[in-house]
């Protein structure tokens, strides 16, 4: 049985841990408000951009001059999985849920005889994926030095992806991230971004327009921009999801530490009482012997 001194050390250590987790919870809560606002503000723009492009693409469907980002390469053999995760842990299942979705997609594609490549954005996803797919990771981008995410970060990623596509390194690109719903709910999401998936019925549900210049020329300019917009949205959603998951995880850790302190204190008091009782019995027995 541990001595009273050891028990006091354990209780003090647990209390120190509880203070740390409580502080991290408060920090995550303060950062979540800004991250959630940014993510929610980006959604209407990204959705409208997709709707406009889908409308134009529906009108240009089947055109021989359709941009390759819309029409694709005509093949479905090489897939690039753009996996966006966090740079830090202590966030529950946030990172692992995104990686799990990407891993399952990769395994399903390889089972069909497809070639899979990974582009990792974020340290945690890279560390997990390289255990199984080290040779298939073609690029890793670390954003730890970025204090506040900006559109320029998404543009940088989009340019790297487009450069690989232009070089013929892949046929299909799928973006993986976590969509923020609430503090306790983050949804791992897979979104195909190359070639663009045109929403069914886009042409029928929207007003018909005549475009100047032609649809193909507009799409050639808009599609790379849309790629950066969708990646930027994913980064903002991820950022909000990370802080939401971390806030929830640290709240659970703080509660668990409190419960552990209660149990440790109870054991300490019982042990101390037993020791005092034993000493009293020894004193009384000694007095009677005299």
C-alpha cells in the first residue's frame, strides 16, 4: 500500500493536471468563437461559388472545349487524397476520424486496382498516415507557423495541387476535412474537387443566362479560384472543429481529474484514519501493559 506521502503527491499532481486541462478548455473556448464565426462566414460564399460554377458547367456540358478541371482527364486510375488535419493533438478523435475516412477510401480504391497518393496538410494526419502509406505520401505541408489562416494559405495549397494535376500526376483529387456542426459534433467529410462534380439539376433549377465571354473561358478562370475557395473553406471548418473537439476533450479531462481527486482523497483519508487508529491502539496497549 502507498504511503500517505505518496498519496499526497498523487493528489497534488492530479490537481495540477486538472488546472492545466481547465486552462486549455478556456483557451479553446475563446478561440472557438472566432474560428466558428470565420467558418460560418465562409460557407455562403463557397456554396454560392459552387452553385454558379455548377450552373455554368451544366450549360457547357459536353463542350469539346470544356476545361480539364471540369471534364477530367478521361481516366480514373490515379487518385490524390488531400487530407487536412490539425497540427496539434489533445482534441479527442478529431484528427483520427479524418484520417480514418481517408484510410478507408484509400484501401477501397487500392482494392479496385487504383493507384493512391496522399497530400497531407497538418502534422497529425501526416504522422498517422505515414505508418501505413509512407511511400505514397507525395507532399506534406506544415501550418504550425501560421498564426491566423488566410486565403493565401489555401491558394498555396491549390497551386501545388494544380501543378501536380497539370503534370499528369493524378486523375482525381478528393479533399478530406472535418465539417463543424457544434462543440460536440464534427463531421468527417470527403469532397471531390478535381474534376468538379456538377450538381444534378443545376441547369434546371437556376435561371438561364447568356455569358460573355463564353462558358468555357469563364470556367477556365473560375475553376482554379473555386479550388482555392473550397480548400480555404475546409481549412476554416477544420480550425473550428479542432477547437470544438479540444474544448470538449479538455472538459471531459477536467471532469475525470475531479473524479480522480475525489477518489484519491477518500482513500487518503481512510488510510490516514486507519493509521491514527492503529497508533492510538498501540498507545493504549502500552499504557495498559505498564
